């Protein structure tokens, strides 16, 4: 019995998911394509081409782990497929597995020594793996395509890593010239220059990024470090406008101080201290500035706060004691000097000022042994103060003898 023609046609017709998947790929419909290729793989699990198309669709969907597995399956079924080795290497690199990527890309580059992509990605994998051969690989890629911004960037980074900064700079700048999207990589080069103690080169790069507060801050600090506070002020003022942080306030205040503009520095340091009331370093910087400007009461208040914040820091008590002594607040100054000695201050200054403070308080019974203690420790370390101490001891003994 003959089957009807329509039924016969239906019987012999079968869906071809492989062909439909390729059509979906061409239309950039990657998700439907992947589904179709999965069906095709189920129908023909030993067909390496089907696995390849599935891997390609998955990679375009950024499903790298599954795509890597499929490419490995391709090479298991059909060893040496160039496209699978290349794509697998690129995906392994993308997944931060550079050593594994190098193994695949080396073979691909050997097969296509005049092709840019395998040679470029091999260089990228070598660089990511920390292999010194990356520089030569990037040079090889540039011989194939001298207008590749990525290859120039890669060669520049390889040279910078090797400490060859002047050569590296040529390629960093060439990459930016070819593709402005590489502009931010110049900051990496600037960082290399900083670490190599070449501040002028770093500053020249930082000047290209006036809109970035962190960069303006770095530039200002570099100019400060190379003894150019006037130049630093412009950069740090710009940084303050973009980001008025305590760090920027402190840096700008430092620039003002070094350029002898102390009055401008005071409000900046005061604002920084108010923003970070527990920051001992900022307090000490403000206190010392006020001290140098002879604003002793204000300085004493700041040093007192610093001593409360960090009571184990000797510098707080030393500065506080000095200010209180100048202000003739002798009992309070004595407490500060006693605290300084208690903390084990190795200098003789605390002993001397303790003695002279007691002397100013007319407490001769305590000032006499205090002077003697100072002399026993000083031992010609502070000859001027020792001379004064001996003279005061003579006077004090006479005064005590009258009583």
C-alpha cells in the first residue's frame, strides 16, 4: 500500500537544528542559536563542528565556562583545529587563566605566523602570565600590524615592567594617538615614573588629567616633594575644588606653609581637624603651625586635644608642656612634663623644663633635686642648660639656707 504523498514527505523531513542554528548566529540571535546547537549536539555528539558552533554561540553570550568546555570537546574530537585553539586561548585569557591560554595560543600562532590575532593574544597571555617573553611577542604582533593600539600599549607596558621607561613612553603615547580610549593607561606610566623617582615625567602626564581629583592631588604632592610649593598650590587648589577631603586640605595647607603663606594654611588645617577629630597627626600639624605663628593659647588647646586623643604619644606632652610654660601656666605645664618623663622620654629637655617650671613656681625644695637630676643625666649633652642649672642651684641653696 502506497502512503499519500504529503504523509511521505513529512515522514522523510527532519528538523536540521545545525542549519537553523547557523541562521540564528548570522542574525545575531545568540540565545536561540545556542539552544539549537544543543539539540544538534544531542543528535550528533561526535560531530566536532556542532560542538564548535555551540561553543561560539556560548562565547558570544559570555557564558565562558561552558564555551571553554565545548572548545575542549572540539579538540578532543578533532585535535589541531586552529579556530578552536585560538578561540579557546582567548576565552582562557578572558577568564584570567593566562598559563593555560599561552599553551593554546602558542600553537595557534605557530600555525598562522603572519596572522595578527593569534600573535597579539599570545602576547597578551604572556604578559598576563608575567612572562618576560611578552615584549618580543608584542613586537612580533606590531610587525604584522603596526597600527594596533593594543599592541603598542602591550609593548609599552612590557617595557615599563622591565624598567625601560623612556622606550615604554613612546608606545604608550602611540597607543593613545591611535585610539584615545587608551588615554587612562598613561596614569599607569606616570605611576612607573613616580616609583622610579622621576617626578617631572610623572607630573607631565598628570597635567593631562586636570579633571581627576586624585591625579591633581598626586601632582601637587609630587611638586611638594621636589621642593616646588608654589607650583603645588595650583594643583592642590584644583584638587580641593574637586574633592575637599582632609588629605587634600592637609596637602594644600602644607604647600601654603612651605611658601610662607601660613595664614591661608590655618583654616584648612582647622577644617581638616574638625572633619577628623580623632586624627592626631592633623592636630599636631595645626598645633605646631599655631605655635610658629605665636598663637600660643590656641596652640596649647590643640596640643591638649592631641594629648587626649593619643595619651601615649610623647610629642603631644612635650609640645603641650612647652606652650603652657610660655603661657606661665606652670602647674599644668608640670603635669605635662611629668607625663612626658613617665612615658620614658630619652631627652634631657623634659628634666630641665620640669626643674625650671618648679623653680618658677618658687618650689625650691623640689626644684633643687630636679636640677640635680637633670645634671646627672645630661652629662655635657646640653652645656648651656647645664650652666644655667648650676647657677640656679647655687641661688636656690642660698635661698633655702635663709629659711
